[in-house]
């Protein structure tokens, strides 16, 4: 009887330890991502608080394959130009923030919603010409700015989903294979046309996409915690196997805000081993409030998820 009781206690203890060391817990990430530079509000990398306990990605917004004419920009078929605040977010400032903080990487985002107050369209002349032009122009910008990665944020399209998938997929593949970038992300949101293009890309080239920066703030501003978690489950199913980052905006927008329970939802995902990271749009908007929510998000990510304590494990073994 004593040996049977001891064996039962050891099995319970082993089960408790396995819960602590389960793959679900290990799938959480401490990745924090911040979009920066699109709104020309004078924000600098050095303004943003950086917690040493997270992996921190800045994403410069945006590089766009349009002409830089202020009156009427036009598409350039993959020849990208810088449209972020390059005065305050220059190559030397990229190098400086990365040198000062070993946990920081910097990427650029392609596309965005508007340029010169008109929509940005993904509009290639052909797959091959767009890819060749994009590889050449982006390699130059990435090397000039000492960047590590690339984000895809086209939101309007004058091309079918297959063309988008082939152009972006081949671009990411070539940039990764040549060592120009070390990571890539996409930034879709819940819109039928947007999803048709990004899901086509994911199905064909998901292997070269490291993160899905899903724009959860594109949902309605009345979103509740339970609805947010349902949206997360749906997009995790859509981008099956992907690392889905949760998000909110500090500017005008919808979704689940920090005031209405965003961080409660994050804690729920973290306990489930599903918190792959958090991103915020954007540093430009957060500056006026002293980056309050950047600090809170990073603290959450840097803190280990609550799990069974040693006392609880001992209690299980003693039962």
C-alpha cells in the first residue's frame, strides 16, 4: 500500500512539473513591436522606453513604391522610396539605438494606407519586374539604414491575390536567402479583399513569414475581451501555424483598448501559452502620453506567466 501511494504521489508530481514545462508555456514570446515614423510628429527611437527583458522591434513606416512628388505620387513598380520621418529616424539613429540596446532590431514596412492623401495600391507591372526592382531598391535602403527585417502592410490592391502572393513571397525569399533580412512579418486585418490577398500569400509562402502583425484595432471600438479572444482564435485558424501578434492603437481607431481590457486579454492568452507578442500603432501617437502603454505592454511580456508554484506542486505530491 505504501509503495502504491508513493508511486501515485510521484505521478502527480510529474504531471505538475510537465504542466510547468509544457510546450504551450514555451510558445509564449516576449516580442514587442512598435511602428514608428509615419505621422511626422518628431518622435525618435530614443524617446521610446525599452525594457531589457523583451525582444524589441521598431518598424519604420513606410517604404512605398511610389514617386516622392508631393503633389501627385504615382506607382513605380517595385522601386521603393523612404516615406517615414527620415530626419528624426536616420541611418545613424538606427545604428545608435541598436548599439545602445542589444535587444533592439529595426525593420521597415512596405505600403501603408495612403501617400500624399491618396490610397497606396499594390500595382505591379509584372511579377518578375516588380520583384527585381523591389529586391534592388530595398536591399539598398535596408543596408543604408542598418535594418534587420521587413513588414508587409499593403492595404489596397490593383492586382489579384496570386500576383500579390508571388511578388511578396519571392521578394521575402530572395531577401532572406541573400542574408539581407533576418525576419519578415505581414500586417493584415479583417477585410475581405485584404484577407484574400494575405491568405493567398500565407498559403504559398508562410514558411518565410515569421510574424503575423494582425491589426486587431481594425475591429469595432466596442470589442469586448471575449470577442477579442474569439477574433484571435479565428485569425490563428486562418494563419494556421503562424505567430499572431496582438495589437492596439494609441491613436484614433477601434479594437480592444487598454482601458477596456486589452491587457486582461493578453494575460488570458499568456496563461494559455498563446501570447506570441504585442505590437502598437504607433510611437508617433504614444509620445503625447509618455508611452504609458508601451511600458505596460513590455512589463507584461517580460514577466513570466503565472503557473503552478512550488507550494502547489508540493501540495499535489502530499495529497
